[in-house]
C-alpha cells in the first residue's frame, strides 16, 4: 500500500524525501536542470528566472493544497480498506492532471523564451534529449526478460522499503508475482518516447509560429497519451489496475511496525505540504496589506 502512495507522490512531482527544507530550493533545482539542457543568453535567463520565481510562488500557494487533498483521500481509502484497483487508477489520472496544470500555468510566459531560442540553442536542447533517449535504450538493450524482471523487483522493493522500513519475504514474493504478470510495455514506451522527441523537434523547428507552437506544445505536454497506440494505452490501464491489486495485497500483509512507519511518513509529508501551502498564503496576504 505504501508503494502505491509513493508512486502517487512521484506523479505529483514530489519525492519520498520531500520536505519543507528541500522545497525552498525548488527554484534552484529547476534552474540547475535547465542549464543541463540549454545555455540561455542574459535576456532569456532573466525572463526564465522571473518565470520560475512566479511559478514556485503559484505552486506553493495554489497547487500544494490539491496534493494535500488527494494524499489525504488516498490515506483515508487505505485506512478504511476501501481502495480498489479502479479507484487507484483514477487517482493516478488525477495525479497526472496535477502535472498538466504546471505546464498550463507556465506556457504563456515560456512561449516567448522558446520562440527566442537560436538555432544553436535548439541544437543543444535536442542533442541532450537524444543523449537521454540513447541512455534509456542502452539501459534496456540486450537484457533478457528475466534480467528485466529482476531489476523491476529490486526497484519496487527499494521503493516499498522506503515507505515500510523494510519488506518481508512474503511481500517480496507479492512484488515478484506482480512483475511476472505485468504486461510488457517497454518497446511501446520507447517507441512513444521516440515519437514524442520527433514531434518536439518539429515544434521547435516551427517556433516562429506562435499559434502552431502553442498547439504542438500543449499536445506534447498535456495530452501525451494521444501519441500512444491504443494497445499501449490499454496495457497501461491494465497494469495500473494490477498495481492497485498489488497495493491491496501489500496492505493486507503489513505488520504493525510497517503500518506505523508508513502512516508516520505519509502524515509527515502531508503536514509539510500543508504548512508550505499556508506559509505561501500568509505571505500573499501580508504582501497585499503592505
């Protein structure tokens, strides 16, 4: 059950180690990531920094409350044993919409920056994205299904460990059974990422046309499922619901110690997000009074 919430937290754009302290470095983290993909000129950097400052304030005062509501609702579903695979899949979709709102907020001020990119800057961005894609392909290339499953087991066990303290032999077997039955989407996922990059390259190549750029970026950032095949989408939905089934089995297998560890960790995250949100609201109120 813990891992499920961990996945949800990741989808919300947070990590299991998210705290009030680390959140205050969000603007720095975004800037560091940006520099890894493109070197902006002074004018572009000034506009980007202003956007990030505005974005962080908006996210803290407006978006964090949505995360608190959803995490609290999932916590209640777990405590009352009313979470179902279908409900879990619905919460995953809700979490995705949180991500889409981030882009919708940033797009109006991001567009002028993208439109101002030079050919050399676009080349730099695409080169880094292609490098990322090649690293992904290399990560999975040549591995047998057995090797891939072993890695999937280890990754999932590590995530559950984070939320439970540690997993039992019984729980490791539940994780193994889930990964055994999970429908393979690796090839479809890599194909989707390749198509996404191709269309992103087309969008940047036509960046002088604001209307077209807006349309293409909106599709790529808020409607990415449109680029996936029907089979891919069906498999993803089935796997998401299967993961919900795993959560139910894991929840039923929890020891008192694991349960205490999980609710303490989740409760701490919810409290941190609530306090961050309230802090931003109070700043806004004070700024209006000044």
